[in-house]
C-alpha cells in the first residue's frame, strides 16, 4: 500500500462517542510516518488519526477546537518488518473513568505505557464516524502513505469491543492469533474490508464498500495467519540497497556488492522460492542468487565469498557457481527476465537451482538426485541458511524480484501458476514434491 489509499464518505454521521477500529498491519519500512486511519475536515482543523510516527511510535488522536481532545503516544516502538501487528482502538467516551474512555491494544495486550496520554472529556463527540471523508493508508494531503500490508479491517459503530473479540492467544506458542469471523454488531456505519485477499467490498451486513482513491491494491498471500519471507530491509547496513513492493523487490547499491538476505532462515525441512533477475543499470551481467549462513561484515563480500554461502550467478559471459571465494563453471547463463528457482533441502544438505523451470546440471530435487552438497546448517556460523541475492559489480546495480509464495514478481502476477507448495504459496513453476514455501506455515509443516 506504499502509494495506495482506500476511502469512503458515509451518508450520515454514526455514533461518535462509542466505536471500535481494528486492523492487522505489516510494515515494510521503519523510520517513516505511516498513516493507518484518517478522517478530517475544514482543512485539517478537525481530524481523527491513527498512525505510526517517524520514530516508530504509535500515535492516536482526536483534534478539534484548536486542541487535542484526546492524544496517546506509545512508548513501544513498532519496528518489526517481518511479523504482523494487530491494533485495536476501542473508544467509549461515555465512561465515567477517564482512563477507560480510549483503550489501545497491540497484539491482544492493552497499552498502558505512554509518553503522552491525554484523555477525552466525558461524552466527547469524536471527529471519526462523521459524514466526511474517511481514508485508510494516507491522510488528507495524500502523503505519508502506509508502506506495507493491511488485513481484516473492522469498524464497529456504537460498540467498544476489546481485542479479545478479534483474536486469541495460542496456549502453546503464546502468539496472538487472528479470529477471522468475530461475532460483532457493526451498527449503521460499521464495515469489514480486506477479509479475503484485497477485496474492499464490505463483508459486514452493511454494504459499506470502500473505493481505491489512488494507487494499486495488490493481493498478497502473506497474512496474519501465515507470514511469508521477504528480503530484509533491516539488514541493510553494508548493502545500502533499495526495497519496494513489500520488500520483495530489491535493487542493489551500485557501489556496494555484498549480499542481502531474507527475513526467514531455516535449519531443517525442504523449501522452494523463485527470484526474477529483473534489470541491471549497465555493463555486463553479474547477478547472484543463492543462500548464505554467514553474516556479511563489509561492502565487498559478494555471495559465495565464504565457505557457508553459495551463489549461482552470471559473471560477464560465463555462468558460475561461487562458494568459498572460488568459482566453478556451472549451469546455464541467465539474463534479465529469467526466473531462478531455488530448492533448499536442509534434511539432506542439498541445494538445487532451476532456470525458467529447468533444473540445472541434471539436478532433481524431487528424487533427491544431483544437486549441490552443502554444509549441514548446524555446522555453519549462523546455524541457519537464508535466501540471498547480490550483484557482483562495484559500478552498476542489479534489481531482483523475489517470490516466496505470494504469487507476484513485483506487481506482476505469475504468468503460469505452477503447482503450489503444500497448499501454501503460489509460484511460476512447479514446486518439487515434498517442498514448501518459506513461510510460518511452511516452517511448521
């Protein structure tokens, strides 16, 4: 939703004293303002806003009459770009106790630690739920778009619900799990959007459908119930690369040619993902796609520099496999637009690469034959293998589009939709039997 906004104007005002807003969010970047919900009129003189500030704190306020009618700024910082956050704002200004009039929950736990906590007066009418424009994903000026994903957005008109209505804690893992069909009374202006995929058709009984006011709303398999790997923008100190499309598109820095890794690593099981080598800025081809189990510590440590990483790449005019700072002529050459499939077998310590659906060097991951023998994860520095890409050139840059099962290369859906991975992920080419997507469900098969 990095440039996308959803919007709706209600025909009449609803209950402005009592309501609930609940949403699941997954951030794609930090240290940047990200608007979740906004409603205002009179040029911003009256506004109601839920957002993440540049310092990664969550702020929620209602502003009118040249003053904040309520305002809360958490001490907690929301910096996780791998997991989903569940945020619930439960408002009931009719409450006699001032501290109970606005309740904010994050992942099922009520927030009680604030750097700013201004409570509303009793029976205050908020700006939200009026007959003005309501926006999700940006504010009235059309800036500070939310960079990331949203799912299961509820608004309840007339009732203040606790977070336990929309989720529950797993007794084994302690994780906060989604309730996909909560039992609520939505009221006149209530709605439920982004329930299944990217539908903005209201799933409540109200038909309070939203419209896309700008940008493109892209469907993702990544959801609160199943988190998929992406490239990792938090491990970018050495690389200084650029991330877009929910961190699944990565452009290297033309001066730094060290590798970048994904957010999820594995030490057992069998996993498959795809990377499209999308573009280069100039010169000859030096793309690398592979895995690593070594932390990069410099700007010029290409993929395959260490004994515990392998990079299948194109070096000038020769396709090569690089490992332990040594090259071997290997596989077929690939250029922009080609899709490299990676099958990682951590149970048998094997690695396979395909080019546009054809497994290289007679490898057969389904049969377990051929392939590249790799060090057991337990004997590597990190104890896990991470998907990785690099562009081995200190002058030009390369762009890679990863598909860990979301079914997209950037904003383009896969063209052929091969067999999925244990009903878990959508790919361009057939997934080897016994392999799955690199996601939380895939990790727990």
